[in-house]
C-alpha cells in the first residue's frame, strides 16, 4: 500500500550530501529532491548520489529537469537530446516519422534517467509556442496545438515504455506571454474560450495519460487574478473539467512569478490549498526551511505513487540494447553532438 509522502521538494547544495542536508531530509514534510546542474558531474555520480539519498530516505521522490536542448542538467554519460522543436521537424511532411522520433526520445530519456536512479523528469513541455515567449521557444514541440498534443502524446508513450512517469508543463500554457516567470509575473489576458481552442488543447487531450502536471506562474486575468499554480479555479478545472487524476507539482516557489502569494511559507500553503500535491522550493535554503515548517502534518498519496516501480535498467548495460544504440546515435546527431557509439 502506498504511504503518504511529505509535500515539499527541495534542492541540494552540491554533488554530494552535506550533514545539514541529511538532517533536513529527515523531516517527514520533505517528500522529494530535485537535482540541478550544480549537483551533477556525470551519470555515474548522479547514480551514486541517488543511492545515498535512498539509503537515507527510501521513500523520497527524486527528480530532475531533463527535457533536451537548453534544459538538460545531466550531460555527461547520457545522450545529448535535441530540443522538442527539433524532434518535431518534418511533422507536416511525415507525421509518422516525427511521432516515432518523439516516442523514441521519451523512451531513451526514461531509460537513462531510471538507470541514474531518478524517479521522474519534469517533461514533456506541452506549451504551445505563441511566438512571444523566449523562455519557452524551442522547448515547445510546435505552434500548432494539435501537433503539440500528438507529439507530446508520443513522448509520453515513450516515457511510459521505459517505466518512467510523465509530468506535463506548464498548465494551462506558458507560450502566449513574453514575460519570463522566473523574473516577473506574466499576465495573459485571453478569454477562456481562446485558451480552450489553443493552449489548453494538449492538456485536454493528454490529461488522462499524464501522471503529473506542473501549472504555470502566469495570471490568466480573464479567468482568475491568481497565477494558475495558486488558483483553486484553475486546478479545479484541471481535475473536474479535464479529468486529471495524477499529482500536481507547483513550479519553483522561489521564482519571481510566485511572489504574489507572499513569503515562502505563505506561497507553500497557498499552492497546497489551491490543490497542488507537492511544492518545489529551490535555490533558497531559508525559503525551503520556512516551507517545511509551514507544511507540518501535510502529506499526500498522489505524488508518492510516482516513484519508479520497475527493476531499474543498468546504466552500463544500456549500450547492449540495439534500440538504445540506434536512438542514441539519432538523438545525438539531431542535437549536434554526433556520437561514435
């Protein structure tokens, strides 16, 4: 039986655990750890770090932002993946090939992250590229909502083939605003009907297949004056109208787009009260500590179900798989890093 898991996911200072971090991770309110580039030297080192985390807390959910393109924290010892837009190239002329390419990329990513000891990567990006957002840009599969739904669905299928969960982001869509929510709070004034027929299409089509969703730190002012991740209306829409049954992860509460909700403790509670199951508090240890204290007694089973549930592939055995060799070579070539493997 799945046991409830604490609602705070936080980060680490470096590539190995420090004594203070060991003590912090013992708090039951801490349910997960996310790795950033500063925590990473190689795939083998990440595997060792994950093993040390599991010895300390076997129940922790271990995550990474590993999409491909410019968002790839782990680069040494794994495949260099192209951006989602590169995977989607040629979709209009040969949709079958593009769909297979996206499914292969999801499978490869899932296999490699599982072999490194991770439970999930925050992917795929399901934002529809509206042309204004540089923070999204080529992280999006396409400017066509239907293409994003089809190709995002193929990527999800590949992750699931590998036994890895899929976390779609950034609900209900970050591609229509120019502002970067890392630096400020974007406002999207479009009415709900416009969003339904554009940005929401991938989430609507894929809600039943996603294991997790990450809402955007964006205000959609025609629907609610709160950012989506702090909005009971938006998260209720996700669950009730779209029928989403999985876990909802806040985007990083240390981002400027989350400041509207107040201090770190207030942000964590506001996100949980709105309907998030797990809150991310990164790059600010004091904020993470405040969130842990504020969330005492909180727990959920939804995100606890996302731990990798299969026998993990062995990192040094992946090259023995013919599919891995084929897809690895193809992805590295698309990413501009041709491999000799």
